[in-house]
């Protein structure tokens, strides 16, 4: 299948592109940075997803994965408007199999930078909008709303022992997701899954659901 991945030069996007290449698919990457992958099955276009005039003309893709995103850098323009621009251009057609948004746990709990939370919250609703529109093609659209993932972007907290301890204290699984795990989820939701659609799937090690039951210890 032909797979389009935005933000494919690093982090989760690179991991997803590598996963699909290993599985024998053709991958097209869009990123404002140069390509960091070398493979006969990979093509790369360097662009800013906010600039619709820069979008390349492509044959219809089977799978679209909207991964490109920023924090505190025109979050609404990149994370939301850019995602909409890419999806409307490449994801709404009769040959599409799946559209996947890489959302954020912050869209569920609001615990991050204001514009970032707002941008990812918009992605949650847009996911449902796209799912409704492409269902007639037998296609799915979901968002994977990750909590902590071990990427370079998160080094300010993963490399700080004190901050890392604070995070682990509120994460029941006591770890963060790896890039490889994130890529496996993306593959499952777009290739294996054929019926789940219009869903915003929270995957955060139970951080957002870390409720504490308060009651006398002897009566529990």
C-alpha cells in the first residue's frame, strides 16, 4: 500500500515510516526537515504543512498518517490547520483505506501549553468529522492520543531525574511508551483494524485515569 506520513524525519513519525517500510509498503514522507531515512520504498518532500501551495501532486494514497506537530510554535496553525490541509488534500477520496491522527493525551486532560491543548482538542473533533465523511468508502479514521513517548522532543523531562520522578509518580505503569510501540499502534489501527472508526483512543499508561480512592484503610 502507499502510505503518506507527515513529520517523518524524527520521533514518532520516523518510527511509523520505518515500521511500514519494514512491512513492505511504499512510504511518502512530508517534513520541514530533510529526509533521515534511506530506502528504495521511501520518497521525501521537504515542506511546511501550513503552506498548501507547497503540497506535491501525488497519486492517491491508501493510508494517511497525520503525525507532524509542534509545541509553542504556531500550534493551531501546524497541529490543527496543517492537519486539516493535508487531510482534505490527500485523505478524502474513494481509494482511501484509513486516515490516522496522532493526537495527544493533553486534548483529554488539558495539562499542557494552552494553544497545544486547544490544537489537539480540535484534532479530536476533526477525527470524527473525517470518519463520517470517508465511511462511505469503507475507510476508517481514528486518533491515537498518546501520553508520554520517549522521543528527543521530551528530553527536557526524561533527562531530568527530579521531573522524571514526578511523572512516574502519577503514571501507574511506571514507564513511557517507546517510539516502536507507537508505530505498532499506528500500523494496527490503519492496516489490521477495519471496523473501529471515529474514535479518540487515549494511550497514556493510565496517567489521565489515575484516580485515588479515599476511604478508611480497614474497610477497603
